[in-house]
C-alpha cells in the first residue's frame, strides 16, 4: 500500500490564508486500533469555516496545532475495520482531514448509500452538511412560503446555491447576491434564480432595489456586513432573516456599523441565527426531503473539483478568494 500523503498546518495565518501556511508530508499508513476503521478518502470538502478554525486554533480555542493534519470532512471507503459495525467496502462520511488515509473511531463515521449514477461527492454537498444547512434555513427557520421573495447571499456558493434552488422549487421569487457578472449570470441561467445582484458593483444598493420591486420577505444570509445592510432596507413588514453565516465579518476584526438596523424594529423583522449542529433532531427530516428532491432532479450538480491532495492548499485559498462556484472539493482517488 502507498504511504499516506498528508497536508499539515505549517503556521497559523494572522490575516489572509496563504498556501505557505500548509505543508505536504508523507507519513506511514495508519494502523486502526480496536474500535477504529481505516478509511481511504475519495473526496475532501473545503469550507469557509476552516478559516475560522485556524484563527481559533491560533488563539488556543480549537484543538489543532502546527504540524497536525489539517481537519476536514471526507467521504471514503473502508479498507480495514476493527469495529464490527463496519466492513471493507462500506462507503462512509467522516472527519478524515487533509490526508489520503485515516484511522477513525467507528463512532465518528456514518455509512452512506452509494447513489445510482451519482457521484460520492453529493454526500459532501446536497446530501451533506451544505444541504442540511440550506434546508434548516429555508424550511425550518424562515418557513418559506410560495410567493415569498427570497434574497440569498453568496448565492453561487455551496450552501447559497442549494438554498436558491430549494426556494425556487418551493415557489418563491429568488434573488441571489454574488460577486461579479459571471457568477450572477450563472446563478440566474444555471440555478434558475429570477435575478442576481453583484455586491461588488458600485451601485449595488440600487440594483438590489431594482431586483426586488415588491420588497423582500425572506433573507438567507451568508455574508452580513454591507450585503445584509442593503437587504435590511428592502425588507417587508414581518420579514424573516435566517442568519446562516457572516463571511463579510470573518477576515476583519473591525466592527461593522449597520445603517439600516432600525428596520428590525420598524418592520417587525424576525432575525434568527441557526447552526447545523444545534439542530441534530431535524437532520433526518432534512435528509429525507433533500434525497427526494435530489432524486426528482431539483438540484443541478454545482461543484468546483480540484484533483490531487497536493493541490488542496491552492484550492482552499482560491475558494476563500471567491474563485470557484458551488461546493469546493478535492478529489483524492
Ligand atoms: N450555520 C451553520 O450551521 C453553517 C453551516 C455551514 C456553513 N455556514 C456558513 O454559511 C456560509 C456559506 O458557506 P459555504 O460553505 O456555502 O461557503 P461558500 O458560499 O461556498 O463560500 C465561498 C464564497 O463566499 C463568498 N465570499 C467569501 N468572502 C466573502 C465576503 N467577504 N463577502 C461576500 N462574499 C464572500 C465568495 O463568493 P463571491 O464571489 O460571491 O463573493 C466565495 O466564492 C458561510 O458563512 C459559512 O460559514 C453556516
């Protein structure tokens, strides 16, 4: 068997993440201990929250040290098992990290069904955490109704693109917000949003007004800062804002002053933050809906896939810089 290629943390970035913050290493093949399972990863998920994990680790608030394998969600095949619940060939979701092989405690793994004609990568996207997150925001938190006008920020991203497609399927008018003409074009043409507004355009606020002539009923918020501020001013009375992420605040330690926060009061808005791991009892229901919609062809495959673990740092930096669309993945096999 091959040695185990790994990507480890070389240093914790102070500000912007660079490829030099990581280093490649060859390690011995891990040996599963009693209760552990040896998994060969096929796909690694790259996500914005990893940037926050690195910042937290630097401050001692997350258990990751320099020299450790970078953490991450993976889908792979069992190649040896010392847990009776798993056998060779099982396909599993786990936290294998940025490496080809991982020995993981069986209790951390979740078996998944291979999809007919579908890629295993869907288990890290539409049928994984991005799908569940989008479902929680749209169905459980915002309780989107047919005819609502929904605005979704980072609409070309992993979670946002799924929220947009789900909302369109449920009969909403969908307005995306994304960075640049090419992404906005893709959000309307490929995801079927009714409109998409470029938040980098100097006249962003006016473009948002033009795209939401009857106001906004529901917001699926991934960015915060100026993007949310402009949207607050478009809200209809009793609107709902599902706060999923605040990417516009992650890189900067500076506070952001909202000009339109008063809309929360004068339009009686309901602003609700939610986190996937606080809603585990709802995951089963979410996955049943997502699987039914997936099988019915509601979602387009929408992925940026980089081949080869050695390119994971580049792919991660590139995702944080806004290059790429949909779910960002590294294919390892
Ligand atoms: N609440 C939860 O439980 C939960 C679970 C998963 C994810 N999240 C959050 O959900 C959000 C979306 O996650 P994701 O995995 O789908 O990521 P994503 O949207 O695929 O992230 C990449 C995209 O974010 C956009 N972006 C990056 N920095 C930005 C900034 N400063 N301002 C505006 N846009 C920026 C870029 O798109 P543009 O080119 O369009 O700028 C980039 O392509 C994140 O905030 C994440 O932390 C929350």
